[in-house]
C-alpha cells in the first residue's frame, strides 16, 4: 500500500525541489488536483520548473512543460501560506476546515483525487505553535486516511525546536530522507536505503516517533547500509520500546548487519529480538567486500570514506568492538579523524599523549604491517598503555598500517580495531583489515593527488608504478607457486576481481608485504 501521508526530510533545497517536482508530476498523471502551499514571495514556478531562481531544478524532459501547462489550466494551484493562515489564528481545527473546503472544491470540479504539499516554512506560518503544528499534521494523517487525499510534507534538516521532528515523523505513515526511507505498516516499520553517520539523528527521530505511535518491529531487509551511529539509534528505539513494557523486534536483518548487532551486544543491553535466522552457510568474504566497495564508491569525501570503512570493519571483522583511524601529518602530529565510538578516540588519544601503543608502532616509517595483541593488560610492549586499555574494557587490538604513498608528502596512518574479547584475531581478520586499510590508503592518496594540482604527472607516475608493481607481484607468485608468468597474472586477475580491488592495488600489497599475504589457489 502506498503512503498517503509522506514526510520528506531534506538537506539540499535543490534535491528537495527536484523530488517535489517529480511528486507533483506523478499526481498530475493520476489526474489529481494539486495544491502547493508556499512561503510568501517564493517563486515556486521558477523552483519547480528550473527557471531563473538560484536553486532551480534540472528536470527531466517533458516535466517542465507538464507543470507549466498544469499551472495555466488550474490543475496545479499555488497557495500563499500567509493567506491560508488569515482567519485561522494557527488553530489546527480551523486549518482542517480550510483543507476540507479545498478538497470539496476539487472534487466538485471533477478531479479524480487531491494531492497537497508544503514545506516546513509554510507549515510554521500556518501553525506557528509547535503543538498546533503537530496537531495539524495528525489532522492531515486522518484526512489522508479518510478522504483519499495524498500529502507530501517537506521538512529541512534541523528545522524547528528539538524534538519537533520526532513528533512530526510519528504523525506520518512514511518518511523519505532521499538516501533512506521508512514506511509504517501497522505496528511494523520498513527501513530501506543507506543510513550514514550524518543521517543518524534524523533516523533516531523517525524511530522514536514510530515507536511512540505503537511500532513494535523494524524490518531491515531493505537496509543496504547502517552506520555505527545508526545502530545506536536502533538501541535507543529499543530502550524506548522497553519503557513501554515491550520488546523491539528486528526482522529481515542482513548478515553483515546481524554480525554488527551481535558484536556490539545490542540484545544484551536492551530488550530487542533479532528474529531473522542466519542464512545457510556463510557469506563469501569476496561478496561482503564487494558490497562494501560499492558503498565506498558512493561516498562524497575522504572523511566519509574513512567513516564508512570504520563502520564496515565493525561488520566484517569478528570481534571488533570499536574502530578508529590514526593519521600522522607531515609535522609528525597524530590525530583521530574518524571513530565509531568515543572509546576508540580516547584510546588513541592516550597513546598520542604517553608516546606508546599500537597506533604509534604502526605509523612508523619502518614499522610492521600489523600490530596486534590479545592480552593488553599485561602487554610488555606498552606497559603504560596496556593497563589503560584494559581499564576501558579492551583486551585485544589489531592495528593495520595504511599503505604509504610514493612521496614524503603523503601522511602515514593506521586502521585500529579494539576488542573486548580474548579470542584473538585469525588470518581472515587480518586479510579483511588489510583490504580495508588499502581502501583508506587509496582515498588519502587521491586527496593528495588532487591537492598537488598536477594530475597529469600523477597519473603518469601511477601508471608506471602500477606496471612495475604488477611485475614484482608476478615474480613473487612465480617463485612461491612454481607457475609461469601468464599463470601468475591470471591468478592476480581472478583474485582482484573476486575482492573487487584494482589489480595494481592488490599487486602493490603483495609486493610490499610478500611474507604476510597469500592468495587462494583459485
């Protein structure tokens, strides 16, 4: 069933107007009468049709003509929010009566249905008092259910006082955040898309609003990605449900996300039930890594890449409880740009201050590729850091050095995985950490190349380096396996394809760390 009362949460005004224009075009195709309530003085026509407004929208061919014709014919009607507010005093009951008049007029004119949309500024003009605004949204929900009216309410990020978004979200049957969506079906909430760290506050507000409206289960089958902050939002929703005397059920949980939920001990801390049975067999690491790679390719900045890699490490490396990145700048200073938990950042900070620990060992120019320990409390290499880490509940650490760039201007760094467990790290964990560290290295190298303002020269050097390093990797495999050059190249090609990693990058890892990486026979 389609959501008749949809909440659109947006950050970019341009994307919001593009989405609104598409929604209106769909309503017109249904032969519905469309009312668009706007803020006073807003050139809605220019925004919707990609005119001269600063935030104009690049519409698909034919959509602009459709909207312009609808405005001329009256099928699309623009309503000034200030005029609609006149005489109502912002009272939700008076506003409801005005809406019913519009619906009756549209039906009297022979329209097949009615569609209405407004943004948060227009809504605040109609109902300046937050309590009246929420009551108005609930009236809209009842209008949608009883009068066959479709509504699109658009709220910008952080609009209104704290807590308002939770109340507004609870009044809607569906939420569209452009990158992720949530639809309420009775006592179930269906979550789809990607919930990044930047989306977590809004995701938490939507979950809280849904639970307050009686939602008892969250279906995550369509969730392609959920950051560590998104998982924390699920935990808060479970606490809220527990306060109501119930248990939040998580259904359709994908294998990677299930691993993360179990790793952080969500069901141990709050009443939550992960009802999805684990799949038969196990997901191939290559498939998991390919999925992560696709998510990384969508990241818009190096910081976002690093955050997604840190979140992916929680999903892919068994035993990893908190994750961080250490970067060393040219002047030797160390900092933590990304972390999945404040605990990880605090453990990093302690190492920087006292001058010892796995982070510092890994970022040394001649340091080891991996630094690990499964007994931090009594670790002789770090007599001061070890007890501090144990005091934070961490018993093990696995730090993987980032692959350095070709010049001294490229910062060294490390991917840090901390664990409360005592089981240690297996070869598979180290391999996955190595590939994720490789992704981070490439992201940082790309940033430096762009900042160098000499992309052509950088591309040429990279091509030459790639050819050389592939030759080195082939030589290593020929020596190890007793195979020909053609067979070595074929093995490299198959492995890079299975891991969804560039051939040159895989070869570089093998050439620089020949004693620590082995390829499957396959």
